[in-house]
C-alpha cells in the first residue's frame, strides 16, 4: 500500500486526530492536518500531491515537536511507515505514540494551491529540464523575478554533476586498488 493510500485510511479511521507518519527521516502530516500545524507552529508547507499540502518534522526533532503538540492540547497519533506489500494498514503503519485527550480543529481548511508560492515554484520547475545545451536559452526565457532562483538551481545541478564525477573517480580508484590487492595476494600464495 502506498503512503498516501494508507494516510487516507488512517484519517478516515481517526478523523479527529492529527496524523503524522514517518517516511524517511521526516514525520509528515498531510492535508488539513498539515494546514493546521503550519498555522499553529509557523511551519512551511510543501506539495504532497496535487491539491494536498504536507509539512515535515525531522526525525531528530519529533520528541520536541510532540511536547509542543501536548502543550497546545492536540489529539494526535504518530506512526512509523514501512514500504512494501502488506495485508493491512496496521502492519504497515506502526503506532509510535498517541494522545487521546485534547482538541482537533475540525473545520476543513481550503487548500489553495494556486496562491501557494511553493506550488508555483514546483509547477515552474517541472516544466523545464536542464542540460548543458539548453541552460542559457532557459535563463533568457525566465522573467527577471525568478531568474536568480533558476540560476541558483542550475549552478547547484552543475556542482552536483561535478561531485558525482569526482565520486565515481575515487570509487573506481578504490575498487581497482582492491582488485590489485586481491590479485597480488593470490599470486603470493
């Protein structure tokens, strides 16, 4: 079961709880929960899927965040999520902690992706692909307000490409040294 499918099931089962699920190194809340937490704790929202917001709390900060949820008297459940094929939600989403007493803001908040700055940036980023051949024409097409961000993205991409080539070179040297040691070790015996 995919993460977003499981989240829908859990939200139907526990509609009055903030639901947070660990995926990777973050505990995420989505939809109305993300909007509520974003407003209550001044957290940045990002796009989870089309028309669905999410917030993330780093794994290293979840205990502190849980304390803040308790202070604000929220009902919540925090789960760990395992990827793979499972028969039911309970096997795949393991409850880590829960607070049953407290409040939940029932009012469904409207998610307005069109006015969300992050969504606009994602939308624009998805429209282009970068290669060394088309970088300059893309920069010229971008309006001046977004140009600095795109230049930063392109510079980051080029730096990552250099880093990958360097890592490949070091890894190849290391592997060749191991092979030489193995072959020389066999000859000596």
